[in-house]
């Protein structure tokens, strides 16, 4: 199994300053505490181009936050629609505070179409803030992996046009690593068309 950290290092090397990132600066939650209740989340995001408001609905907070972010970005990054959440855990880090003000760790486990599972963890004194931070990690990770895949395809085409076997080998190896960790079937045809 390939480590998430190895993929993240590859993505950082490929994208450099072009890596996508955002932060949730505010969220509102409306949740009905009943078996059929559901949750509605409104997230205010700070991106490199300003603020955006994203809304999502789901069975609970994490589900609603992910669905909101996924629907917001899925048009540009279709691989987000292929992920399956396989685990969710909250652990109190009692050594970090006196009782209920201690930090919590939220862990989300995600499986790709290839069956690879990756864990994302975030810490905060607020359970909801840690949960949304973990969701942001998932979204950023897979958006950046998709962006790196597209960029590597362009670099590979350029290396082939320039008859650079050294670069062809490097880019092919990098693409193979990304494809092994995540499915890009939904965008492969689009990338080949240019």
C-alpha cells in the first residue's frame, strides 16, 4: 500500500505554488435530532480568490459538509464523486486540557475506486471544527492529486513532442504512482482531448 504522505510529496513537487487550498472560516449548522432529521451546513470558505459560500445537506455534519464541498467542486474535479467514506472516529486527547476543553482528534477514512484507503486526521478543541478540518484535508488532497495528474499528462505530452526520454520516464513513473493511489477514469478522456 502506498502512503498518503508519498502521494502528497509528489503532488507538492508537481504543483508547487499552484496547489489548491482553502480554509473554512465560518460555518452554520442546522440539525434535527431525530432518526430522519438530517443536517444542513453552510460553510464560508476563504480561497486564494476571495470568499465563497457553500451549502450541503446530509445525514449529519460530516456528511453535509463533504456533500456541500464535493458538489461545489465536482464539476471541475470529478474524482471527488468517486470516493467512499469507510471510517469516522473521534478521540478525546484528554492530556491536552482539563476535561471537556481538551483537544479532539477526528479521523476520516476514505476509499478510492481502486480500493485504496487513506486516513485524514485533524485536531481542535471543537469537535465540529476538527471534523470540518478533516473534510477539508480530504477535498484538498484529492483535488490536488487530480490537478497533478492533469499537469503531469501535459508535461508528458510536451516531453514526447521534444523527444526527451529522461522526462518521459520521470513523468510516466509519477503518473503511475498517482493512478495506483487514485482512480482518474472519470477525467482521463478529458485529459487526452487536451
